[in-house]
C-alpha cells in the first residue's frame, strides 16, 4: 500500500497511518488576528450555518474570512458612530460642558450602532 495517495474528486492528499488514510490538512501560513466582531460571527456561523462554517474550515479560508468580517464590521461601526454623533450634535464642546450628558448620548449611539452592525454584517 502506498504511503500517500491523491483523491482527484476532492483535491486532497491522504497519508496512510496504520490501516487508514487520513487527509493531509494544514493551516494556512497567513494567520491574522480575529477581533470581537469576527469572533461573534464565528459563533453565529458555527451554530446556525454549519455547512458554510465547515466548508470554510476545510478550505483553510475561515481565518481570512473572519478577519475580513471583523475589519468590515469595525469600519462600519466607526462610520455609524461618527455620523450619528454629528446628526445628534454630540461634540467635544458638549463633552467639555456636560460630561454626563455626553456619555449618555454616546452610549445610546454606540448601542444603536452595535445593533445595526449585528443585523447588517454579523447575523446576515
């Protein structure tokens, strides 16, 4: 029996270990850190989109995909917060005058932005 075989139907190499052939799988070299948005999306696809998750994992593209989702979500979050703060008149001048009011408004804006990003990117 051969030590390594190639399966053309799925494009994988297999190594014989004892009586079994085990797929030769390895992680890609370009490992990128995944932030909180990517981790949240990972939990979502693991629970609700198992086939999609498994496909990305087996192709070795899961980490790149999650890093991209994390980057998109963070950029959208930052843009939404800036736009909403400008629309509601939350400025540095308000921060200097009345810090508690500024904190309250920014917390409301941030909570709304989190919901928008969750619906638009994370749970889509």
